[in-house]
């Protein structure tokens, strides 16, 4: 999902938002998405490492 798609979703659910409010929400969402992405990557890497160790 790119920034434009994310912004459109925010506008869809918060139609009365000002540009400043949308920018604030976009910043918060971007940080949360980055954190979740890093966590998922770590989870998948650990899974693959464990799979190798156990020769599955």
C-alpha cells in the first residue's frame, strides 16, 4: 500500500478531517505499519532459522 492509498483510506473513514489531522494520522499509521512489518520479518526469519536447525 502506498501513501496515496493510505491517505484515501484515512479520508474515507474520517471525512471531516482537516489536512493537518490527516497528516498526523498518516504519521501515526506509518510508524505503526513499520513496527508491525519489522515484527513480522523477525517472526518469519526466526521461523526459518528454527526450521533449519530442526531440519524440517
